[in-house]
């Protein structure tokens, strides 16, 4: 029980600490950097979907953390 709750918080903490790195890499891959200003090999749909990678990453981290915490609470009989 307690292990699942602590594990959920650790997943959230580690995942959110890596979120800025993911966002920076998506920004560079989309070709928005001054270094890669002339490089953009994406269609408009691909460019838009690639911009959503950070959002889906954060949603996935939150879903995993909440899922682990809810399993821990369910095992404890609190939910």
C-alpha cells in the first residue's frame, strides 16, 4: 500500500523534473532554434502533432502516478 503511494509520487517527481528537457528537445526538433532556423522537414500536421508531444508526456506521467496511488489506496481499503 505505502509502496504504491510512494512509487506514484516518485514517478510524478521524476517525470516532471524531466519535462523541461522533453520540451526543449521537442522545440529543437521542430526547428525553432536559431541554430536550426533553416531546417524544418515537417508537414504542417506533423509540426502540430510534434508540438503536442510535451502535453502527452505530462499527461502520461500524471496518469501513471495517479494510477499507482489509486492502486495503493484500493489495497488499503480507503478507496
